[in-house]
């Protein structure tokens, strides 16, 4: 596809379950970013990959959050032992390189019951 | 810490008039600034950007102004159209990494 694709669009999980969110970036985009957006707020940075290398994970809120991009294309954000405060929209973005704008997917809305 | 602030949660403008959205930032290391537009249930869509070496960038009806001394960014939309109604996010970064967003301004353009 032409844009960033995220799946699933919606995810409901019970507290304590593990979840995995997938991001397919635009083909050829070197950089990939994950953001968390709470209701009524702007996106907040979680982590950043350049190809398969995770260059910055300073925004991950706890060690329950883990992201990977093993082959430098598709990325997965995993949240272990989910808590209610993890409920948010998780956005993925990609860009060709620095100094190019990031292009966002439509996000995954995660609800923890 | 809120490094990027959009102090107006909402703005209402008449069709055909100018819309001015404002953004302030605190980190003097930011060198790349962007505006995104967001419709409900969609991801943010890139609108326009400016690097710190410029003070103005124009693309059709959209112009972004950067005042580095004041650490202030603004987006001008002229003329405003009803289809411009959306939430607008200001974002800033160092070399397009670790982008920081404001909380957004909801623009309503009335016919």
C-alpha cells in the first residue's frame, strides 16, 4: 500500500494480558517511530528505529513495553501484563530519512478492561 | 515536561477568512518544525514544515512562520474553507527524531 498500515485497528484486552501491535511502514522508509496518544492530547514519542536498529527508546513508559523491527521493515510494539493506563491510541510513523516529515498510520486503539 | 504548547484548544473562523494557529516551544535545540492535521479516527496528516534556518514557508493556502527568538511558530490558512475543520497539531524535533507534539487546536470553519 501507499501509506503506513497498522493492525489491528482496535484491540480490547483484559488487564494482565499481553498484546502485540503491528506497523507496516511505507516501503523504503528508513526511519520508524512509535507514539502513544491519550484522549485529548498530542502524540507522545515512545521509540525510534533506523532500519533494524533501535536508536532511541527513551519514551517507553516501562519495561513492559518492547518494540522490535528485526528486518528493518515491519515493526511490532509489544506490551506485556497490560494495565488500564495503557489504554490509548498507538500511532506508528515512518520517514525516508532525517529532514523529511513523518507519515502516520491510522493507529491502533487499545482498550484495557 | 511540555516542550511544545498550543494554548488555544479551539478556534472558530468564518469561511473565507484567515485562520491563525499558534504554537510555543521551550527547547532551543529544536531545529525542525511541522504542522499536522487530524480528522477523527485517522492518523495525523502532514501539512507543512519549516527548518530553523528559515522564518517562513508557504504552500498554497498554508504558510508557517517561525520566530526563533520568541520560540514561537504559527500556521496561517487563507482563505479558510469548511474542509479545513480538523484538529491541528504543532510538532518540533531535533533532526526529525523524537518529535514532540502540542496538545492540538480544534479548528472549526463555519460556512
